[in-house]
C-alpha cells in the first residue's frame, strides 16, 4: 500500500475557505491531516492510503 497526498484546499487572502473544526480535529487525531505553510497561505493535505 502506498501513501499519497491529496490536496484538499488552499487558504489564502483571495480565497478564504474554512472547514468544521471538529472534522479537522478528528482527522488530526487519526493523523490523516497535515497543515503545511506555503508562501501565500496555508495548505491542508490529507494523507490517504491506497
């Protein structure tokens, strides 16, 4: 089984998107969601197993 990263959404000044915090917390607890900082905002990536 390989792991791949799926880009969920990109957050920046022009395109503010939010997701429900309890969903984020659930994913974080399962270690499936990682937050990466990039030059123009924050990007959340979901790590899924195939």
